[in-house]
C-alpha cells in the first residue's frame, strides 16, 4: 500500500493509517514495517458468502496528513 501511494516507509510513522472494513470485523491491517496489506483476522468464505458465487470484501484506507 505504501508503494502504491508513493510513500517512503520512514515517513509512514508521521502519518495515521486506518483500514476500515464493512461490518464490525476488521479483516485487514497494514504491516508496520513493510506497508503491505495483510489479513488481520481469519476469513471464512463459507460464513461470509454462503450463497454468493463471487465473494467480495470491501475496505477503505484512510491516510491522515498531507499526501
């Protein structure tokens, strides 16, 4: 994510990052040292999308400060 946004990793510590998922469970997080998007919780497709062929989890990344 940091690479896609063109952010240098040392400057990430100055910014606030927040990943917001639909619902109450936060399935994604940012790895602190690499800036990679990682799973924060176990994702059970059968529980989330029982009768849906295409299962999509949406999330938003909020970056505080100037870009």
